[in-house]
C-alpha cells in the first residue's frame, strides 16, 4: 500500500530474521496490523464523534495518526544510528512531494471513502493497489513487464472488485452497488498509493527507508492536520479508549513498516511479498468481528478468493527469478493502511 532497501547486508548478520518460522509469524503480524486499520478507523469515527460528512475532522484524525507514526519511525531511525543531515535540497523536495501524495492525498480519499462504505468492502478493494502497481510498473520499468501471470492476476483482482459491489436491487435483481464518494474514493486512494509507491522507490535510492518513510509520514500528516484545522475540523470525545485507539493506529503503522522492511532486507522478496494476500483476509475478518459487518454473502467469499488469487499470481516469481533475486525490495503498498 515504497522505499527501496539496500541489499548489502548479509542474512547471516541476523539469523533470527531469516528463520522461516519467524519470517512467517512476523509477516502475518504485519498483515494483521494492516488489516486491523479498517475497523480501527471506523471505530475512531465513532469514539471521536466524527460525523460521516465531517471531512475536516476526518483529516485532523488522520493527521494526528501519521504525525505520531512518523515521529515514532524517526526516533527509531535515530536510535539505530541514522542522522538527520546530509539531505540535499532536491532530496528534501522529493520527500515532501512523496509525503503530500502517498500520505496526504491518498488518505484524503481513503478516510472519506471508508466513511461511506463498509470495512469489509474496503479491505477487498484496497487490494487493487497491488494490481495498479503491476500495471504502472509495466510502463515505467523496462525490466518489470507484464507477464501472463500478472495479466491474469490483475484480471482476477479487478473481477473480485466487481463482484463485491454487486448488491440486491429492485425485486431482488442484482445491481451494481457502487458510489463515487464511497467505493470510488477507496479505489482512487489505491491508485494514488500505487503511483506514489513507485515514485517513492525512485526517491529512496541511497536513503535509509525508515528515515524516509518517517519524514514523509510527518510531512503528509502535518498537511492533513493543517487542511483539517483550517477548514474547521476538530477532535472531541477524548477518553482513555479513544486516546488508546489513536495511539494504536500510530504504532501499527510504524511497527508494521519497520518489521516488513527488515523482513524484505534479509529474505527473498517473493517469499515475503507472497503474504500480501493475507491483508484483505484479515481486513475482512477483523471488520466483521469488530464492526459486526456481515460476511455471510456469496459475493464477499467470491471477491476475497478472486483478489487473493490475483495477488498470489502477480507476486509469484518464476524459479529462475527466485534463484537470482537479491534480498532487497521496497516497503509494500500494503502499508497504506
């Protein structure tokens, strides 16, 4: 749901992080954290008394989350020995632009869209980020062209999005249950994230990924806060529960990004990225559990199966590619939430 990692570190430096059981457990933890963001955001709207149409307050809510998440990542980067110096003027401009697109613009669409649709549907539709990334990469990188698996995976994924939006119409006849401000904004957010992530990969060359992500989250979060407060937004209803939820949302973003980055740094890309299909699975399950949304409909099961199958296909690497693949990659678009 970005920053490229150096492949210079040896996997022997961190044997625990290359243990398959540990890798699987940590990758699943990241997917659970990202999947939990859907019910957490909708729960936050209720705890902070944010009305469905109150867009400015949604921006304030999102802004505080990402300012805190960015601060956590920067503290972690500094504690790990990174330094906040040596950035050229051009680099600062690029990081600022990344923050304004990958965080600010994306989450304007995502937070508004999520208010007008269910967490279950959003969990499935946000997975289109993977498919948009594959399609955009074909036109940008000469060594990342579309293959049969990628085309088939994208077709399955977008078919899943079509299926999940079929609802009961007049007389029980199936109709397309889709609104621009709801489901449409969620998909636009996925497209923005896919494009920004590819740009972030270019910006990240030579920059510590955690430092860069922390800075762009801080910039993007600050822009969300400014936009929200200027247009009349505010947060009310601060209680131990709402404060704990906001803190959890900031921690989940920073923790998941940090863990995922380390896994990608010391393991094969294909092995780690294959877990992407679990994000919509956990998103659907946790939305149903905490938001009491129904998932006992054929369209949800069919859409989830199609999307997960599509993600598996587009992230599946040929044997020859796996053998020559360097243990380096970017933080995935899954981190969007």
